[in-house]
């Protein structure tokens, strides 16, 4: 193991952007529009679904997870792409800018690996985009055919000329932990997001944005 961390790759929704209420809201509104008699899960119920391993990314899987039939899930994704940022725009978690600034000033390269699209992520993060390496912004729509998160993480490490072991992926779902493992990077799970709780002791965890910085800055590569 190397004795330092060189880069941090972030998932976005539930890690840097507080977007779960808005995602559930658009699902509720689309269900009503399409005449579906669906009961939307509460935030806590949804988090438990994700914790159990229900696939919710990319957005088509989210619609399926809350009960949309496949034909209407495809239609809902089109509406999501056209409407989400206009009517449901989420905001970064308080402290996101400070966290990213601290990590950058500590000499870490920063990247994004997300199942969301550029058009949704960049307006939501706003000025915080300045802290990321432009070469390491891996959105769902960056390539004509979407790439897996492990592939994106490994491509980011290649671009930065680092080994996967010198990097960490910060996420909020068991699927993110699996992606980090497949990529050979370390994983830091946040407990304020979509699917990891304080009782999930199989992960290195941070309970707040501030704690992410505390766990990463100045520490050896092994979290």
C-alpha cells in the first residue's frame, strides 16, 4: 500500500448534492400524470431499499424501483431529462464548497463518478465545480455508451497517472462500495445519503461533510 492518497472521486447525489427529496417528488408527480396508483416510499423507506441492494441508478432504475412499469419508466426518464433541473433543482449540502476547497488545498486531485448527467450535476454544484479536475468528470452521458463506475474510476486514475490504491471513492450506496472494490480503490461511505447507515460497519464511514475531510486529509492511504 502507498503511504498517501492522491485523488478523491465523488459520487454526487446523496454525497455532494441533497437530491433525494426532489427525486422522489418527480416520481410522485410523474406517477400522477401517468395515472399510476403508486405509493411513493418515504425518504427513510427508500434509504432502506437502497441499503438492501435495490438498484436505483441510473434514473430508469429509480423509476422501476418505485413501481413504474418499464414502458412508462422509459417515458419518465425523457421527462426527467427535460424537467428535473427546471422544476426540482436540488442544492449542494451545506459545507460542500468548504469540503472541496480543503481537499484541493491539501493537494488532492478531485473527480466525479456519477450515474447522473452533466446537465443535472453542473448547475446544481455551481461554483463548486471549480475544484474538480476537468479531465476526471465522469457523467452518465460522457460517452455515447455509458461506462460502469469501476471503469470510470480506473480511467480517472489512468489520466492522473496514479494507481487505484492511491485513490478513494466517496459514495452513499452499497453499489458504490462494490464499484470501488471492483476498481481496486478504497471506499469511504457517507451515512447522510441514500443507502448507508451508521450501523453499516463493513465500510469506512463519514457522518458529515466535515468528517470526510477529517478522514482524508493528512491520513495514510489506509482509511
